[in-house]
């Protein structure tokens, strides 16, 4: 896929095991995470996208990471999931993007922060949006449910944090998780009812 131009835009959501609000977001990310490591799942739904002449509209993918105590120090575990609905050309294109081979934000992450790349799997991805609620399910890999932290302005909007260095978006909605489960890629995590951290936002990537 080297030299192929790609562009994606759509919706992103995430949850990690850090307490709300994850300290990585407002410390660029220099502060220690809440526990001994941060395990995070980032899910993306492509509303409009292509890699070269291959349309990627409507497909989903996920990034799964585990960092040490300080995310900026690197030494991450990193893996990906590509939507099983993708045809052969779409699988090839998304594999290159998700693995970091095709550059863009996944390429930056893998080149600068990752020491343990655990591959890309093809699985069904269920991506749900309902008001401030977001949920994802990927069989045998991960699932979570988050809900935006509503502002008291009663405008139906969540709180936001702006001008971040996050790879998905500079402006993130703040959310709390009802549950987070990660089983894939040798990672094990089950959190229920603790209100741990979450985010969601529109995203736009290109390379």
C-alpha cells in the first residue's frame, strides 16, 4: 500500500481503565496513569473514506493499546481489528492503515511508541450510537459502553476538552464507562460499574 493516498472521516469512541478523567488527556500525556498501566480500546466508524480507488464507507476498525505507567514513555502493546464485512481489497487497505504501514496516526503511534505489535484481526464490529450513549462489541476481543457526561446547560451536549494532542481528535467529549471488557491479544480486563474514563468525537484522518 506504499504510496497510496487514503482519507477517512466518521465517528470515534474510546474507553480505558483509568479513572475519570484520564490524566493522559490533560498532561500531554506526561502524568502517571491511574493504575500500573493503561489499557485502552479506540473504535472508529468510517462514514466516508477511501484508500486509492477502494471505498471504505461504512466500515469499522479498532485500535487496542496497553501502555506502562506514563504513556509518553512508549513501550506500548499495540494491535488492531478490521471489520469482517470488508471485502478483499478493503481488508488489504484497512490492514495497512490500522497496522500503521500506511502512515497517518496509526503509523505515528507504531513508529514512536510501540515495542510489542500483536497484529490485526478481522472480526464483526458492532458500533452503536444513541444520544450521549456509545457502545461497541467485537466478539472475543472487546466490548464497552460509555455515556457522555452531560452539561448542566441542559442543551443535550456533554462536557468537552479542547485543543488536545489526542490522535483521534483535538476536541473530545467527556464520558464515563458503564463497563469495559478486553479479552483479545493476550490482554485481560473486566471493569463494571466503576465509571472509568471514556471519550467520543468525530474523526478525520488522511495520509
